[in-house]
């Protein structure tokens, strides 16, 4: 179910995601962390940025797999999660939101990526635009699309076989149309955009796809 966004949606979403603390679901091992790491490694990066890194699970697996990555940055709005990640040895995790991206120079990181992050942002256009700008080689977005644009209020739980409330401040965005709109800018006309089915182990996991935006 998709609903219209309220006037104060951005502020409310930030308040929610910055205050949820450290969840075990974001710290325990996940199959897709290895899969997205392999996709990133195939691009042979020496630097990466994860936007919405939470406690740094994905970055930790990526850095363990790829010794070639010498420089990294993880940004997340959740201070507790960042502190937890720092204590696990990920020193370059920092508190930040979409405004933090504005201060990062174009092409600073070979690869920028997200894993189920844009689907929690009420206005995704500028976030995606900046992630592409900051990327030198490619930007990878592992995100869901439920068939319509807007806020997701309820969804069908296959496990419970019933309609359930969705995690607060969750959204469904049409990334094909979003990237087409971004690509009208002259300086982005040399993008190569690919998409792969990339299901996750979750109730809505079947809706996830990996968008790979490479710079030619």
C-alpha cells in the first residue's frame, strides 16, 4: 500500500532512523553483504563509500575480502550504530546524512554504494545524484521497488500470510525512471546503467534489485 508523503516527512524520518539504536539485525552476518562485496570487488576499487552504513557490517566484509581497498568512508545518521562500528575497528565510520554528501568532491571514491537505504529516504533524487557525482568508477544501489512510488504503509507477509504494517518510513521508488531523470544532465550522459535481480533474505526481499551505474 502506497500513501502520499506528509509535509514533515524528511524530518520525521531522520528522527526515527537516528534514534533506533543498535539492532542485531544490522550487526549479524548476512548473505547479501558477501554478494554486494563481490560485485564491488569486480570493479577493482581502491576506495569506497557506503551511504547508510549503520554499524558497518557490509564495509567490514568488503574490507576483509579486498586488501586493495585502502580508503573507505561509511556515513549513517544513527550515532549509536556508528559508535558500535568504531569499536569494532571501523574507524572511518562517521555520523552524516544527505547533506554530508554535498561537501565531498566529485570523483572522490571509486565506488559508492547503498544497501536498502534509499528506500528509507522521502526525497531520493539529490541523494542518488550526489552518490553518482562522488563516484569515480561506479555507483551501486541495492534497493527495492514495489511497483509504485511513495510511502509504504502495509505489505503482505508471506510468513504470517496476512497484511502487516511496514517498518516506519519505508518507501518504494522507481529507480529506472529516477536514473533516466538524472541522466538528462549533460555531465552525466556517459553513464552505463545495468540492473540485476538481487533478492534478499527478508519478507520484501523478492523486490530488491541491484542498480549498477558505471561511468564510461
